[in-house]
């Protein structure tokens, strides 16, 4: 009959040998996971603006993009940039990310701006938000003023809606009045929400409207094409940018609104702050990356005031740029994410430094596994050698009769039948069995024959 070898079940010994190293690795991985937070939260709150504004429209696009990666973006409707800024700075308020425009702070002068609260970081500039100063041409002429309107001084005594409370428009317009040395009391100011203000404006109850918004705003688009409604031409646009550095001088090209109707009939100079995406400091880096990539898809095309690829951008931000945003602008998405699923690639990308450190520690630890495994196997054989030596010692001092010692020796040999060792260690097992036979032969022989001494065991086993 053919001999069939069956490997002994030594999994327990291997597990015991590997356990210390595995425990160290598991603790290191757990610690790195807790400290580095490789997986982002699956829910984030984005502060937008009024339902009819550009912020709300852009927010819906962002939510759609991040939904592809399993991130649920809760769109929180607000009154606008100023309220977004206050909410982001207040840790008690909901909001992780929000749209904020330059100049939307409450203070008229930059040096008086209150910067207390939760620190904020910028994810980049997104688009220009021109100051749209619409006026009813009839109201301007009725006061003996010249048309078109080119200076804020022409608004004195007129009914002007400067934007809803909580939006960035009133705060920005206050700064414009300040640099023109005009008191807020010089105009009849109201702060209606966008839709009611347009209704009052078209009904003749307001003489001028101020919007600070991207041209994609439906209300801006409508007013640009409404007969009898003029758009202020900021002929001193460059001067404004010198006095208020967060502003940029822009030109609304002739005919860009409607080429067929030649609207506007001439170039119009405008001033515009830049809208930024702000986040609370400490936001997860993976969320920063996803928001920047969503911004690139949303704002990267050619617009009325920007060339393709000009936005989003990392320059000219009013707040410190988040480190992860700077990396995305500089190098694009991480290499692994171009070939692997986002969640898997993100964990590797966030933890590769920790993994490399663990490998460095792991190499010397792995050297301990073979000696520990060898010790486990050899100790199994050495335990029986110790028992054999005790039997021999009891025979020499005569403390037990020969028949009882022979019974113990037979029991020892029977137990060895269940001992399992790897094939490479079987020589030690068979050596033990031969030494058992040697001791048995001495036990059954007359005492006057060859005396058994401790030196009868091999030198290699002596002292075990």
C-alpha cells in the first residue's frame, strides 16, 4: 500500500508565534486610523443663499457631484454671504462649507473687521460677483440727474434697495459709500429680499437696486433686458480696486447679454468681489479635495468675465488657502484615484506615510517570528526529555520501583504518538523515541549490568 503523508495541524503554534507581531501591527494601524481620519464623513452642510440666487444653483451642482462619491451634501438656505460668514465663524451654528464674497464682512473698514470665532480656510476663488446697480432711467432724469449713472453721488435722495439682511450686498455697498465720502443717510435705504425688491422696483416704488451676484442669477438676467432699466457704469473702476483690494475691475462687453438686440449697447465698466468657498479649519482633507474638484467642473468654463480655466483659482483669496486645496490646484487629483475607487485610494493616500512607518517597524519584528516558532516546536520535544530525565533520576536513586517507572515510560511513549511537529523537526522526535528505548532497556536489565548515568543522554540534550 502506497504511503500517503498528511501534514500535522500546527496552526496553533504558528498563530502563537505570529500573534505579538500581529498585535503590534493592529495597534499601529488603529492608532494611525484614529489620528489621520482617512475616511471623510458622509454628510456635510453647505451654506448657500436665497432660493433664486446663484449660490443656490451652484450648491445644487456641488451636491450632485459629491453624491457620486457617496457624500450627502445638505444645502442650507441662508440670506447670503454675510450670514454664511457669521454662521461659519460660530461653532454653535450648522455649516461646514459656505459661499462667501469678498467685502461681505460687517465692518466698513477692514481694520475694524471682527475675526473672532472658528478659524476659516479658503478652498479657492470661484467666480466674479459684479456689483449690479440697476436704476430706473425715469427716476434719474426726474431729479435732473444725467443718464447713464456713473457715480454713487447721483443716488443721493433716491430710494435704493441695497440687498437683503444677511446678504453680502449691504455690507459691500456700505464700503462703497464710505470710500465716496457719502453717509448712508444720504439715500433712502431699504433691505428687501431679492424677489420682493424687484417687484417693488418694477412697480415704481424703488428707484435703484443693488445686487452682488454672478451673472447666472435669473433676476440679474431679467433686469439686464428690461426696457427702461439702466445699469450703472463704474467709470472709476480702477480707482475702486486700489481703495478696496478685494475688488476687481471688469468690463461687461457690448452685446454679451443679447447679441441680436445689442444689449448692452456699449461696454459697461463694473467692479466685482470674488466669491470664495470657505470652510471651517479642520475640515477633512478628502472633502476639501472633492469640493475643489466639483468647483473645477462647475466654474471652469468660459463665462462673461472669465476665460476657460481661470476659475476656480488658488490666488487672491481673502482667507488662508487650505493645504489640501493647494495640493489639488498644484498637482490635480492623487495618482491612485485615477485608477482606483475613491474610498480605497483615499485611505491609501491618507495613510501611506503611516503604512511606510509601520513597515519599517515590522521588518525587525518579523525576524522574531521564526525563532519564536522554532522555540514553540522544540519546547514540545524538550518537555518530554525533561520527563524522561526525571524517570532516569528516580531509577538511579531508587525512589520508585522498576515496574512503576516502566509504566511511566510506556505512558510517555504513548503520549508521543499524539505529538505533532513539522517535517523538518521529526529528527528530534525520533531521537527522543530512541532515547526512550535506551532507558527502557536499562530498566529491564539487571542492575549489575551497565549502570545508567546522567551522561547517557546526548550532549546536545544535557542540561535541558
